[in-house]
C-alpha cells in the first residue's frame, strides 16, 4: 500500500484527504500540520506535528516516514494578506515548496502540489494547462514561483490548479464564500457581492479526490482541478440563496473596483478540465450537487 504524507492536514483540503483515505482505505496516511491534530477521528492513520517553514523539521519527518508521495496543501491563501505580508507569503508559498521539492528529488517521492487560477490575469479564461501565466497579485506570483521551482526540479511532480474551494470542516473553524453567503443571508444581513468576476468554484471533496487520483496514477505534469460550472461571483451567491431558499433581495451587486482590495483579482478565470477528465478520470460535481453534499454535512453539525 502506498504511503502518502499530507501537509496542512488541519486545513479544509487536508481534512477532506484524511476523510477520503479513511473511507477508501486505499493508502497508508501520515497527516502533518503545525500544532495538534484538529481532525476528530484519530484512529486509522498517523499524525505528526510538522512546521512547513522549518526545513530541518520537514526533513526529519519525511525521513522518518519515507512516504511514496507527498500532497502539499499547506499555503498562505489570503490574497490581500499576501499583498501586505510578502515575506511570510514567500516563505510559505515558495521556500517551503523548494524544501519539499529538494527532499522529493533526493528520496524519489512524488510531490502533488496545489496551485491556483490566480497565476493568470483573467483576460482569456477559461484556461487550458499550457496557457501563459501572468499573475496580477503577489499571491498569484508566489504560486507561479512555486510552479516554476517544480518544473525546474528533477522530482516527480504533479501540479493541480484549483479555484475557490468550498466545503466544511468538522469544527466549522474555516469559512469560505458559500458558508459566508449562507450565514449572512440567514441572518437577514445585506451583502455586497461583485458581479464582474467569473470563477468555477470547487467542492473540497472533489479536490481531495483528484489529489489521490494523481497519486494512484503517478500523474506527472500540470492538471486543472476545479469545479465544472463557470459563474460570476454574484451568480454564485444567488445560487446559494436559491438552494437554501434565502432572500436574494439582500444581495447587492457591486463592481470589484469599489472594494479597494489590496490585491488585484483576475476578471474571468475558469478551467478547461478535459485533460484531467481524460487522463485522471476526474469527475467533479456540479455546483448544486456540491451544495447538496454540504447541506447533508451541515445537518450533522451543530453550528
């Protein structure tokens, strides 16, 4: 059985990977994150504390467990914070990837790394894997630098690019656009939502699935790994409102430039998923199917 080490296992994707592996029993799992394990089930896998920013600590953990593959979900993903805290952004999104790439090259480990649609400027979406990157933000630039590190390394690497990941973790400690919109509309709070940016939101379970397909098939190269429905952010929120029968009159459509965000966002991203579907057998849920999965999970959580 292949041994898979997951970084950032306390995050949304990290927890979905634990869940998937525990259900499928297809891999021997080592979950790693900074601090204690926040996943509620502690049996059936190994947890090791690991600080992705400490190269020596990473080397010790990887040497101890000798995984066949590492799935790197650890990253700094707050786009505006990356713009204002560039040094920390570089350490998490670039230097840590260099550490992993070096180790994977040395020890012949497959490295599955998560990237983003924000490496593109949004002028010509949806994008294929070979489209020309042109990031508008420091976050996008940091993720592009990490991709370039892998492309220049001799490690066995897989880059999975994704877009707006949504889902829930057991303790409801992580928010995302779907939960934010649902929560605000349920309280009757008016919300401002941009109507001039387009994305393909990704269910966290689908992203976990493609990560493991990449390991299983020893995929090498770049693959798009998003949801399959392209929509504006305001349409996304309207579809959330429709699904849970919430009041759409609370949604105020605005243009992105009125927000004065620290980082620039691409106008229209989205991905062509045909390569991932054909080569990896990736079959993402539709947005409404994703919301139904979320609804079922929320019914089991007291929040």
